[in-house]
């Protein structure tokens, strides 16, 4: 399992069944709708805090609690995809997240609201069960393409959640978006129960052994170690950009309103087109070279605003966001293509570890970006944004070097 990965799959591909285009679209839509639950609160921390009596200095805990629940779900729930019947697991998690969202919408005090958001994060890992699920239904020859399509739905959900939440809150209230999402989750659970095929996990271990095996998998699976590190750096870059940009645009230099910032955030949607393209590239065997290109593109994107006149700064910033999202999404899909080429027996656990590690990288990148911006402004944040993907690129270069030195 310690063989470095490159342009080809690290193990012989496994068989899959033919999956129709309509079912692929169901997987993509479900991923987008479910993952959006993690991001609705991010642009609404101000009005939510004011409504619940949460002190402004504690408003940021709303996002932290949700992320904590999601990380825990990645490690404790997603591995169940290797043991349990996948359709039933996804359907019940979707029903339960609807209940949690309704509790959030009805909360009048901070404690029940935060508990509800923690549950929303915990149960929204159903999206990662779906991503692993679809690989079991897909022939190896088109697996990258299918995963890329599903991931494009996920990325659209991430990028559209913030502006949609802002617009709904402006028309109604912050509670409306959570109530609407609860309703959509109930409808989605019914649809998934009707159209998804059954797939029984092939693991034979008990739950405790299943969790204990994850440490061994991480310690002995070199492709996972590499790909998790690469994307931890890349997702840290993504989080850095989307943490610092609202601070920059709402500051005295530009003075944009929350609604205007929400419109600006829509530029990130363009990056979602990278997912299916990256999947096709991976299926052709160009994983290593495409990974280097994605990292280099992301690093170079941070220089775009350094060489434009002030009146074109926001336009360059929008282009920068598109390029960064494109590079990060490409790297994500390439990494998943490598991981999903490993044994199907523990595929859910590998995906859980991959996601948990790079999600932690995103949290670190967000904190580092905010600190860099506070200490040295936009230019220092950009310098950090260049450093992170460059670090991943240097590590990726050693992957091919290791291949050449192998006996």
C-alpha cells in the first residue's frame, strides 16, 4: 500500500456497474443540497447573534460548532459506509438533518441553536457517504468523470449557499433559510429512498474495530498521506481567500454591503466547472501532471491583484477567486480519483480520513489568513496564499522523484 501514486491508478481497477446519467444527476443534486447546510449560517452570524442575544465576539462560534460537528461525523459516521447498507444510511441521515434544521429555525436561545448547528454539521456528512456510494456503482474507466460530476454539484452547493442565505434573510429572516432547507431535506430523503439502489457495505469488522482500523489505514497508505497533505494545503488556500476577501471588501477601502459581497461570492460558482473536467483528465491517466498544474495555477492566482490599477482591483479579485476555485476543485477531484482506486473494502474510511484531514487544513488556513490580513493587510495574506500551494507543489514533485529512485 506504500506505492507512490502518479498518472496511473495505484492498484488494478475494480469492477463497477453501469450508472445512468439521471442517477448521476441525483447524486450531484443531493450532494449540493446537503452540503449547503454547512454554509447557510456563515454570512448570517451578525443577525443570528443579535436575534439570539449572542455577544458579537462570540458570533464566530456558530461556524466553529458546525465545522466541529462535521469533522466528528467524518470520522465516526462516514466509515459506516463500509459496514451498513448505504441507501438506508443516507436516507436516515437526511431525515435527521431535517429535524436538526427545523430545531435551528425555531431556536430562541444560543444553547439550543448551537446544539442544532452541531447536529447539522454531524449529519451533513451524508454527502461523503454519497460520494463513496457512487464509486461502487461506477465502472473504473469512467469513475473519475462520474466523481467529477458529483463533486461539481457539491461545489455548487458550497458556493451558492452563502449568497442564497443572504438573499433569503434579506427578504424574510435568517430563520427562513433553515426552515426551507428542512423542508427540502424531507423531500430529498423521499426521492433518494425511491431512486437509489441498495448497496451493502462489505466490511466484516465491528464498529469499534472499524474505527480503530482507520489509524492503521492512515499509517500504511502512502497515497492517502500524500493526497491528504496536498489538499490540506490547497483547501487552506481556498479558506484563506474566502475568509479574507469579505473583510477586504467590507472594509473602508471598498465599503461593500453584505448583499454586494454575496453577489461577489457568486463568482466562485464558475470554479465548479473544474470538477467534471478534472475527472476526465484523471480517467486519461494524467493525475500527477494535472495536480502540479492545479497547484501552480492556484499559487499564481494570488498575484493577479498586484499588477492592476486600483479601479480594476475588484475585477481582478473576482478573476482571482475563479482561478483559485478552479485549481482547488481540480486537485480535490484528482485526489479522490487516486483514493477511490484503492480497495473498495475500506473506501469509505479512506474518504473519511482524506476529508477530515483537508477540512482541518481549511480551518487552519482560515485562521492563518485572518491573522495575516490583520497583521499585514491584503499583500501579506496573498503571500501566504502563494506559499501554501507552492508547499504542496514541492511535495508533489518528490512523488515522481521517489518513483524514479525505486528499484
